[in-house]
């Protein structure tokens, strides 16, 4: 009888909280109990842990942390959040970003600022994925989220450009839209590749009066 009751309870739980059918890391169609990843992808992600790392070259960022290397399941998570609109991925991704920041102590930041997206791209995708991640990071740190940056022009996607094109694609593309005078800012994005986007944002924040800019991203792309 107890086995029947337990089986019935498990069935009820699965009805209310069904197993996610597709792994967001590798797209395999298996039942998933948590974090939207199969066990293989969860282990692979753990093996790609980064934590605190040197900030991107450019001189505008004072410290940086990354949850993982951008390969394997990390790429799947980012693409599903960014292009497929699986917004609930922001919660487990943000949780790992908060963990990565533990090495940047004392953190001492005053607010969390997402990398901005042009309004046309937000309308096309339905949300700014950096803002979704920023909300989760801020909640984990008990800090306010402030959209203190705006993107002044709809630039080409950095991922589609070569390194030389990326260096100039974002020239003057960011502007401060809030008061950051004397504040230590935590900048949030999904992936850091060359650091051009992060440095462009950090430069705008520092010129706008921020006393320091720290960076946290879910993933760090490895240089070839």
C-alpha cells in the first residue's frame, strides 16, 4: 500500500512539475530533474568552472568573474536563453554567476547594471537576456538593478564579426542613462569574448562618474 501511495505521489508531482523533456545544454530528449541539464551536461559544466579571472584588456574594468568556459553545455544554455526565449534559464545561470563572484571579495558594489540591448533587438527577441541575468544576480546579492546604460545605436552582432571589426563596431554605442557618480558598479552580461562590449560599457560608466566597474558573465570564451 505504501509503495502505491508513493508511486501515486510521484505521479502527482510529475503532473504538477513535469520533467523537462529537452536538455538545454545538448538538446538530448531525456527527463530532467533540475536546472534544465542532463547529468552529463551538468558534470561537463562543473568541469569548465572559471571563477575569478583577469578582466578583459582595455583598462576600464577593475575585476572580473565568470561561471564557466563558453563551450559545450554553456553554449547551449546561452543560446536557449538568448535566442529561444527560455527565460527561466536565467535563474540557475544567475546562481552560478553569484557563486563565481565569491572570489571577488570584498565585492563592495552599490548596484547591478546589465549590458543594454537596443530597443529594436529587444522587440525582436522579447527580452534583454543580460537584464534577466542581472535580476537574478542582484537578487542573490541583495542589490538593486539599475538600467544605467543605454545602447545609442543598433550595432551589428559582435559574434558575427571578426576581431578587427569588433574593435570599432561599438565605438560610442553606449551612454549613461542614470546617476552612477561615485558608485561601484557590477556589470552583467552572458558571455565575454574579446571584452569589447564590456569595455565599451565600462568606459561609459567610468566617464559618467562610476568609481569602479566590476564584471560578471555566465561564460568566458577561450582565445584560440
